[in-house]
C-alpha cells in the first residue's frame, strides 16, 4: 500500500511541478529553459511553491534523512551479502569463523562505498526517478523470475534459477551501459548501441526463458529431488504447516 501510494505521488508531484513550477521564473532558468538546480529539484521547488520556506525545509529534511537511510541500508545489505553469502557460504562452504567474516564485511562496506561515490559523481546529472527505474529493472530481471517461478512452477531447479537469474542480471547491466543513459550521457559517445532506455522488457523475458530452458535441460539427481519437494514446499508456503522451529541462516 505504501509503495503504491508513493508511485501515485510521483504523478501528483510531476503534474504539480508542470502547473506551479515550470511557469514561475523563480524556479526556471528562462535563458536555458531548464529547472534551476536540475530536474531533480522539481519536488523541492514544488514544496516551496505550495508551502513556502517552512514546507521547503521540511521536504529537504525528509529527503536528506531518506538518502542517509537508503545509503546506509544498501551498504549494510551489500556488505552482508558479500561476506556471508558469497565469501562464507559460496567460497568457503560455511567453514569460516565470525571474526574473518566480520573483517570481510567491513572491507566490503568500504569498497561498496567508494564504488557508490564514484558512480554518484558519474551520474550526477541524471534524473533520480529514472535511475530508480533502472534499479527496479535489475531487480525485475535478476530476482523476480526466480521468486515467481520458485513459487508457481514445479519444474524450476537450482541450476535453472542460477543461470536464468545471471542472464537477467548481466543482460540488464549490459543494456543499461549501452543505452543513451550511460553510453551517450556518461561516456560521451554520439549514439547509443542499445536504442531503448528501459531494458527490463528484454532482460526479464530472457531471464524467464533461461530459467525455463536450463531447468528443463537439468536431469541431475539434485533436480529430481527439488522437483519432488515442490508440493510440500507449496503447502508450507501457502498455509505455514511444517514451520515449527527457528532455523539458523
């Protein structure tokens, strides 16, 4: 509900900015024909146009707090994924002590922070709302097909999920880099190699196709076990029967 409300607000803010900000010379650079401070300032200018300095200060504080919360949350999530999921479980097979895992987590947080700062500088002039859409495109291509198929399709296997999700991730990132957003606006090339700004339609379809094909081609013993467990998993997923104890992750 909150997410749906948020996206409804984007329409309200957008049309409100068109009506109250665009015609006002206080917020528009009449010489260049662009918004003062860039397109990302539309909501801030609209707050000033509707509520004056008090509302402007409130919205600015909310935006600043939201940025801090999102950045810190994503940094912790990324560092945890690298240290626990990739390093401790995938690379070391779970045979690693907590001190080493914590050290890797700290190093990962530092590296992720440096990369994020560099990317933020490179994409400084890009529209924030559009960049959020690109992040959702990655989630829709790498995560959504696996989540959807694991719940609703009995034939999905671990191998199919891994290959399909990887295809979606790699395809999305590649298409974004080759699109106008990065290839032209950031790298300075004359024309994009990928003609569309939004890659999700193609990358998500490829992820679904990859999950289906490589699950169908998986005849391993592990795949047979996973298919046989689907019915019990679905019952537990829908009604919760069998969830009696807390498990360590």
